[in-house]
C-alpha cells in the first residue's frame, strides 16, 4: 500500500477507544486501492476528553473526514458545524465529513441496517416494526425506520438506564416524522410484546442479548412468530443467533447483522468519496 501514498494523499480515519481491533482500516484501504482513490485510512485511539482536539485536527490536517466509534459518538456532536437529519434526531454521529468549509456529522448505522434489509428484499415503508432495545444502535435504527416511511415503530426496552433514552427517541420521532406511529413499552410486559409481534411485519433485535456463543434470546415465547414476519438481528457474532434460529424454525425470513456492519461502512464511504464501495469484493474478502 505504501507505494500509492504520495504528497497529495488524503487522510481519513477512525476515532474512539479502543480501536486496535477495528476492521475499518483494512476495509477502507482495500476499497480505495480497488477504485484507485488517493486516500489512506488510519485508526486513532481517542478518549472522550480528547475529542475536542481530535475534531480540531480534522480541519487542521485537512482530513476528508473520519468515522467515530464508542465512546465518542455523542461527545463529538457539539464540536461539529452541521448534523444530518438522522444524526440530529439520534443525538450521535458515526461519520464526519469535511467539505472544506464545515464539518458535517452523519449517522450511518440505521442506514446500513435498512440497506441490509433491502438487499434481502425487505422494504420498511408502510410496515409495522418492533424494535427491541433503546441504546445507541437501536436509536439509529428506529430513527431510520421512521425516516424511510415505516408505518409504526414500537420500541421495547427494559426499565434500565436506556429507557429514558427510548422516551427521548419517541419524542424526537413524533416531532420529526409525525406520520409514524411510535411508542415505547416495557420489555418485561410479555402480553404487550406478544401482541405487538403478532401484528408486526418486521421484528428487530438491537439489544446485546444473544451476542457471543449463547442460547439467550430477547423473545422467549415464539408462539406469536408467523410466516409473514421478518426477524432481523443487529448482532453479527454469532452469524445466526438463537432469535434467528427460532424465527427460521417458525417459517420467518431471518436476516443477520453482518450485512449491517458492512453496509453502514459503505454508506460512509459514499459520503466521503461520492462513489459506491465495491461491496461484493469487500464482503467476500472481509465478511465471509
């Protein structure tokens, strides 16, 4: 790769902590090389207290932009010049684009999730959706569903530290997308959960339940799963969670989270370059 770096090579990167495990540098640099683009992508370990200086450095170094991961996704917001509609509603950013005059914050997590649904033939417009979880990824998905025309977004979450975040999400969607029916309910209310799933077109798990090699699932009673239901999971490890296995056993279409990870990166790539990431090649090389 060093042979293609020159005095004109543009810099992009990832900020957050830790970042040593990230696959983003390999994915982006491979894509730049495939499309003969004069960019290089690096990862920078940035703590929350270092965010202000990191954002100033984007302008100082004339970086094209950067991705943002935990724990910096919300901390960067106040240092940016402009936010996309989705980032404004979510209150977090995972992609910053430097247009030469201002820094614009975007959130592509929800876009990546919806794009992955679309790749599998599932559109969200006019659909009734149930989303489990009220954390950062869940919020991005909920907002994107509303922005893309979902008829209803029903959020279920435990009454924990994220429940209040779910309440704020309901308020923001109600104000920003008034045609979308949005509600927040307690995940412990099994009767309401069963009723919502029985009426839903799409069920989405955006909690951490099921992550890793575990038989845990956020939905214990799958009697209301029906053949017209799409069951999707934001978790990508394992590729087939217990929830997806249960959904498949009931005749549901099931969609794993690995595609979300790939396609949120592809959405950011397009924001940086104006070009489509070579998704098929990247998927074969890094996600198979």
